[in-house]
C-alpha cells in the first residue's frame, strides 16, 4: 500500500478535525495527544459526520445520536453506533499528513 497525502498539519487541531473524501471514503482526521488519527467519518448508526461532533479527550460524540467513539482505535464506547469505526494508518512527512487506505 502506498501513502497518500491528505492535508497539512496546519489544517487539523485538537478542536478542529478535518473532513476529507478520498477514493469514495469519507475520513476524519483528528489531532489527539500530539498525534494524528484517521477514522471513518460517517457514524454507522445514521448519516452524520463525526468531524462535526463533540470531541473530549480521545473520544468523539456523534452530533446526532450521541454514539461515542475512541478516536485512536475507532472503538464504539457507548450509544447506538452499532459497530466500531474503520481506522487508517497515519504518518507525517514534513507538513503533509498521509494515510494508507
């Protein structure tokens, strides 16, 4: 698998995740504990973008139905999320944030 540049470090902060779409996948890029994480951006319970949700510590809460997911692992912590989220490997090269699909 090859690495794909998806955004710049300055595009993402602890309070402002970045929503991207690449190869038909909606992905949220988050900055937590000085690290970048890429997770599936659509809540599996019903269509809502998690990058528009409430971020606390290392979790994000769906803005519509209160499902809570761990940003680092994609694990469903509580609520009607139905399943864990897909996660993507992330690395930083210079100012580029890159992922593998």
